[in-house]
């Protein structure tokens, strides 16, 4: 029979560690719930529309409770951008990168990008709407958003360059120009599908992509080379091999 523990006895170290892990896990779950709600709000109201007060109301938390997880409105906005980027990677980049290098991978990147935009017609793309909000507003939020977009551009640029190296595209292909044209198709898709509600915008984007590919294939005539390929991103998950 064990002796009763005194009321002021300290809990065993393993109990303390378990309580700490439980508290940390609960904190991570709460933060994830807040971020999910914040991303939904940002998709509808814009990144600039985010506030600790609005988020507290949506989540049913106190404003101080939300503040405890982020510390400032700016950090909340940056966290939302990072969360969107992580989801973009999961839905678009990671599945596409499993395709063979060159044109199969580039096609997969574009196809999944189009599918992502198509699912965001009623909510909006954080990359595109954020660029409109922060194009002339320097600061950490703009830097975070631009960094994520440039990382994605770097992945596309590498896929284009690999297709050139594999001789699937003309050796004189201007990767930066090709990337510009592909991105332009996405911007047109977002504008026509979300703003104008034009039927068939997704199909037009895909048709435009095929025409871009045809222009840059080996048997296509083109002008002399222009700008160099975009620099590859130096950090983050969006790295092709």
C-alpha cells in the first residue's frame, strides 16, 4: 500500500513534460484554427481587411487571445501569406514536381495552377489580390508576399529551363519571356472568371498555354534571344531538380 502524497508535493518530471506537450499541442491547434479563419477572411476581404478584432469575432475568441498567438496585425498578415503559400505548394507544386522534368512538369505546374485559380473564383487568389493591395506599399507584408510569388516564379522558370536543356523547347527560348506570357494567362483567367464572369475562361487559358508551348517548341520560328532566364529561388520548398 503506497503512502499518500503530501498536498504540496511537486508532480513528477514526466508529468510536467506531458502537460507541457499537451499545452503546446493545444496552442498549435488554436493557432491553426485562427489561421484557417484568417485565410478565409483574407480571401474575401483582402489581406488589408484582416484585423485582430474581426478575427476574434469570427473565431469566438477574445481579441487578447488572438493577439497572444500573433502579437501584431502585421505578423497576422504575414502568417496568413505563409499559410496560403504552404497550401499552394501542397495543392499545386508538390504533385506537379512528381512529373518528369521538362514539358511534362511545366504542363502539370500550369494545369494545377489553373485548377487552383478555378476553385478560387468566388474567394480570390491571395497572390493576385495581395499584389493589388500592396504593389505601392513597401514593408514586411509586401516583402513576404513578393517573396512567395518570386519563389513560385523561380520554380516555373526552372521547369522552362529544364525543358530547354532537354531540347523539348528551342535552345534560344527566352525563359523570362515565356514565364511572363504564362503568368499573363493566369492573370487574364482570374480577371475574366472572377470579375467578368466570362464563361469558358478556364478553357481559353489552357488554349493559350498550348499556343505558347507551340511557339517555343523546336520547330517554331522566333526572333533572336532576349532576356536571360529568371534566377532560381534560393530558399523554400519550391525547388526543382
